C-alpha cells in the first residue's frame, strides 16, 4: 500500500480523470487507516461507518481540497488528513439526510442506506462518530502547525453547522417543502446545504498552502459558484437520470415537493443557469496567478456530469 510519505504529489500536467483516480485511491487508503476496524467494539457502529464510507463515493470534496492545495503550492502530505476529514463529514451528512425523519431514502451510492442496513439508531450513532472523528483527525494532524490546525477546525465547523453551513441549509430545505420558494431563497438553501462544504474544501486547501488573501478570496468565489453548480446539476439529474445512473433514488425531490431549480424554472432554463454559473466559477480563477487548469477542469466536469 502506498503511503503519503512515498508520494511526491500529483504531476502538474496530470489529466483530470487520472487525478481523480489517484486522489480517490489515496483518500480511500488513508480513510481505511484512520477509521476503526469493524472488528473493534462497538462492532456494529464501526461496520456501519465502513459500509457508508466505502460505498463507492467519488471523493469530490477531498479531491477539490487536494487540487486547490497543490495548485497553490501545498504538499500532498500536508493536505491528506484534512481531505479525509471532509469526506467523513460529508458521509455523516448523507447518513443523517437519508433517515426516515429527514429525506427517508432507501438507496445511497447504489446500496441500501445505512439505516436500512443497520437500523436507525446505529445509523445515527455512525454519523455522530464520523463527525467527531473528522475533527479529531484534523486536531491531531502532526503534519500541520499548531497555529494552522485551529484555523482549519474553525473553517470546517462553520461550513458543517449553523448559521452559515450545511445543517442550516438542511433545515431551510426541510422548511421549504410543499410551499413556494423565491429564487434568492432557493440559492441560499443550495449555497448552505451543498455549497458550504465545497467552499470549505477549497478554502482548507488554500489555507494549508498559505495562500495570499487575494488568492483565498478568488478560490472562495470559484468554489462558491462550483458548489451552486454542483447542486443545480444534482437537481437536474433528479428529474432526468435513472436510479442505475445516479446510484440513488431519482425523482424524490419531486415527490417531496422540494425546492429545486427545475421546479422553479423548468429544465431548459435550469440548463442555461448551469452554463452561466460555470462561467462565473471559471472567471474567478482568472484572478489566481498560478496554473489553474486542474481547478478549471473540475468545473467543466461538474457542468457535464451525468451522475
């Protein structure tokens, strides 16, 4: 197994598919090392954690952190633990979002959701454990300075919680079911529920790289538009893709009468909005005087994604 100390980093001219494959393998290897074995008590909690984490996710958020960090000059070794922490928080949010009291979903990443496989109580505890383990991972990362670790913890906590983060976005999303939602309210929901953690991924990479204030501002704008792009695409796929393609249940937003871009604007107008959001994301990168092709290609991928 390749360790972080054996990897000098990604080549500057690496193609996006190769980068994503390498990043996913590296993150999975490190997550396997960090997460408790399912043979360690409480075995049901650890089995549920591993069921959910290793269900075949794309590792988009950690890959974005790695891409932003390396673009701005950070070493791979300094980035990997925080990248894994973000994936833990993302997975915890999926476990909890799928619960009967929330989105009540039965399929995630092509597999039965955690609460169906292990029971609702175990799923809740598995999510709780992932959230706390994420912060433990960053706080104990010896490859980062003692001054940088609290900055990252604060960044992640703000993005994951309230009033500016993912938990707030989920609360607003639930409140918006079965009622009319204005355009600015819908964008706020998306920027918090999905975008906040994506912004945190890019910002954490930049913080670890000691980016300048101008670079951090540009990367923040890029990632903010990227997060919006990601969720608009997700909304669109919910009404245009199949369960086999998505790996989760399609059409659930419509059935729950959730606020989405296609519901508000229609499919064609949503596709036009995707293009303009993609353009705004790429425009922000023009302010970064570094080789940003990898970050730009990530925006291209989100625009074109089918699952």
